[in-house]
C-alpha cells in the first residue's frame, strides 16, 4: 500500500525566510500529487497539483513544488514566507493512474511564521 | 458556486448513540469521498461513492460504519453505537465527472467535528 511521509511535524520561521517542506511517497507507478493547506479554523484548500508535464508546478500565493520522480519526492517551496502563511500543510498522493480514487495523505506539517 | 457543504459542523454524542454526518457535494460533482482525521494525524481515507454506488470502502471500519450517496439528497456517513475512539474530524470531498480519463481534484468541505462523551 502506498504511504506519504512529511519530514517535519512543526516548522517555525520568521517572516521573509525561505520555506521548503519535504514530502516523500512510496509507490512505483503513476502518481498525481497535491499540496493542500488548512488555515486555522478553515477547511482544506488546494495549493497546487501535479498531474503530468513540467515537474515544477506553481500554485497560489507564491508557492511552488517540484516533482522528482527518481527521489519519489514532491517538496513544497516558497522563497519568502508571510505571517499569513501560518497554517497546516498536507501532501497527498493519488496512485495508480486511474481517473478517480482515494488520496493518501501525509501526517501534515504545521508552519508557524513569526512577524 | 457553493463549495462542499457539511453539517453539522460540530456533533456531540454519548457512547452508544448514533451519529449521522451529511455532505452535499459541489454542484455538478458526482463523486464523494469521506476522510477521517484523528488528533495529531493526517487525513485517512474511508470511502468513495458515486450516486447510489459504493466504489471503494477499503478504509471503512468493518463494523458500525456505513455510507450512502442516494440519487437525491446528500451523502450520509452513519456511525452506530459510537465509542470514544470515534471522536475525530470527518471531512467530505467531491470531484467532478471524468474528463477524458484525467484525474480530478478533490474539493473539501469544512468538516464535522464529532465528540463522543
């Protein structure tokens, strides 16, 4: 069965610092990859997704992620974080190449940005 | 276009009671997913439904849990004889009909937080 691992449970940064959140998955076949964000008191929102093509994908609010197939990784990055980026971030994988089906989520990374 | 709606947002039940959680997908969406988030954990898949059909229930506990998505009305996740370990946030997601075989994004509702006393 596939699994998703997020390296850090809690990351604390100051505003303007650069961010990289790690995500690794275990599945040898075709995958679609997602990063979701959950702001305090709100529901999960899609940040970005990778289905095929350019492995560097850009999402909302200045976030980007790079799919490295050889490393089974899909790390999330942002060059300069803001206080409003404080939230929990989830990496998710849809495995198998079918049109629909379950997402497997990582444990989540809580990002706290100090002003 | 309204997003995925879930109700109630908060539900308190005593041990042994039944919990019924409702999910209305986004307009035009025909696929519904239920996930459970236990404290300090990520979301865990429970069940995937299309109208009147259960497609994948591999994440559903074998007993006390059931789900449906009728032809008319919302999807229902039903938990019978709740226990304290059922306390969690339950999220519903929906996705649109297939577009030439490409995978589609799941859009999440705000969740129902179930507390079992």
